[in-house]
């Protein structure tokens, strides 16, 4: 199977490229960290929460595609 036929899980399920998804997650994780006062040791928790949020929004087709 060629690479053109293969697509990432995120791209297939959400119509977002991996790069778009990563950027959205990055921004969402930053905002979660900001909201939490930038507590040390919460990076992974914020990242995982941001991934879940972005995936949910994309699945609902609420995520803007640029």
C-alpha cells in the first residue's frame, strides 16, 4: 500500500492532518496550563486533556480546518 493511500488515524477520523491536530492540541494544552496557574508536573495531564478535547471537537465537526 502506498503512502498516499495510507492516512493517519487523526486525519482519517477527524479530517485534520497530523500537523493541524498537533497545533490545536498544543494551543489547547497551553490554555489548560494557563488556567491551572502553570503548575509544575501537569504537562502530560494537560496534553492528554487537550488531545481528548480536540478529538471530541473534531469528531463533532466543530474544529475549524485551516
